[in-house]
């Protein structure tokens, strides 16, 4: 018996479980394909973008060169933020009342968080599907076995193994369906998690280097506190 025949002969609970597993599978594969396209270059594009930035003659030149390397737009937002910082800040705003290092810290943090949000998008969905899909399939199996046993008990004929093996085997398809949904989601979550972790470390190091290079010189070396007189 095929899955379509099983759904036709099943009740509302079996069909709802199958529909839920199908929706989870479609959602997880959409996320997998999208993140595979987003992370197609992995850390290679990020490292090439950072190297291109340090080899540029100016911020404008760096922004122009990074457009050819940073396809996922992970490093380029921070460079554009630096270009905005080079413009004169309006003193009437709260952002213009702080010093350069504080403004630089804020815009780099915003650019880094925006990139990390794009990197982490879909990870929760993959983790949820990988953790819950087997149990949803198991629910369909338990419900199918229960329905099969109730139908067998209602029959007046004698008990034979073929009356049990057929319905129980059909119910076990739900468990296989749940595993087929969960396994790709778990594998994709682990693979994407490693790539995202490496990219996040590179972006944090790059933001730290930018803060040390373009921040105010006075803030890089804080003056030592005055020495206290020795007690007599």
C-alpha cells in the first residue's frame, strides 16, 4: 500500500499528522536551499573580502572592490558604515553628541548584528524540525496501530497474523516519514552551524580591527591613574 492509499484509508488524525510532516519537510528544504545559496562561498568569500579591504587605498575604493567579493553582504555593510561615519555628524542628534569611538562602536555593532541575523536565519526552524519530526511520526504510528487493533478486535472472525501485520506495517510508515523529514534538517543544522560559527568569528575579529584602527587615538591608550602616596 502506498502513502496516498494509506492517507485515503486513514482517519483525520493520520491525515493531520501526514500533512504536518509534509509542511515541516517543505519548510526545512526551503531553508536548506536558501542557506546553501547564502553560504555557498563559506568563509572563503569573507576572508577574500577582508583581504581586499586591507589592500584598498581608501574606504571608497574598498567599498567598490568588496562588491565583487562579498556576494553574501557580510563585510560590505561594515565598510559602508565606516563611510557614513566619515560624513560630518549633526550635533543636534544624540548620535552626534558622543565621540568618534562611541559612534564607531555603535555602527559596527549594528552592522555585525545585521550580518549575524542573516546568518542565523532558519537555524531555529531546522533545529525544531530535526527535534520534533520523529516524535510527530511516532504519534502517527501509535495512532495507526491503535486504530488497527481496534478494527481487528471488532472483527468476529478468528485471529490471524495477516490481520495484524498489514495494518501495523502501514502504521509504521509514519515513523519512517518522520525520520525522513528529521535527518536532512539535523544534518543541515550541524553543517550550517559550523560555517556560521567560522564566519561569525572572522566578522568579530574584523570589527575589532576596524575599531582599533579608526577609533580615537586617545581612547586606545587610557591614561594611567595617578599614583597614590605611600603610607608613612
